[in-house]
C-alpha cells in the first residue's frame, strides 16, 4: 500500500535506486453461520372414541314340570314309593360378559428431518487499491531508456 523509497545517490554506489510498488488483492472466502432452524415439538391430543360392543349374560328361567313330564324325565328309577324327603340345595351359577378396555401404544409414523445443501452463485465486488509509479524526466532534462512494466507511467 505504501511506496517504499530507497534514496540512493547512484553516483556513490553501484546499485541502482529502486522503489517497491504494491497493490491490494481481493481474497474471497466463506464462513458458516446459522441462517435459520426448525424445532419439532410433539404434543398429546385427547380424543374420545365410542364403540358399541355386544355383551352377553345369562338369565334364569324357571320352568315347572307337570307330574306327567316329571315321570317321563325322571333320573331315578324309583317310583313315588321310593322317594325320599330331605333338604336339598341346588345352585346355578349365572355368567355375564364384562367389557374390558385396554390401551396399547402403537407407533404409527416416524417424522424425520434432514438437511440438504443447495448452492447458488453469488457475485461479490469490492474496491482494491494499487500504487502507480510515475517517471518525471522533465526535471532533469535528460532522456532515459524505459523498459515497459505494469503500473509505470511517465512523462518524457
């Protein structure tokens, strides 16, 4: 950026006078930063489900048999003479179905989030500076031989 000058009297030394010409160069790089995001939130929704279920139960039905029917279906071969009087209990158990509700957690879907990289071309521009060296031969009144070089301008 700055011109480095080396003042030298060329008559005193064998080395020529020189000047360094500098210029800026544009360097473009990339930096990663957070540009957005996503948050997954799972929450519970309650829903009432109503289903109709048929349930069965047993009901008692008492049937009285006549004496004629009784003799035809009698288990014992003993007739009315052999019948013995005694206390006796006979139990009938009634059954019924009861509705039992159970719940089971079953996975129904998986929600997956992935990222993908997309690219786009972006143009970047900036201003750079460069030094120019100018020859002023009019002061000395002498002509000089010039070798063409970039950044060298002059008035002869």
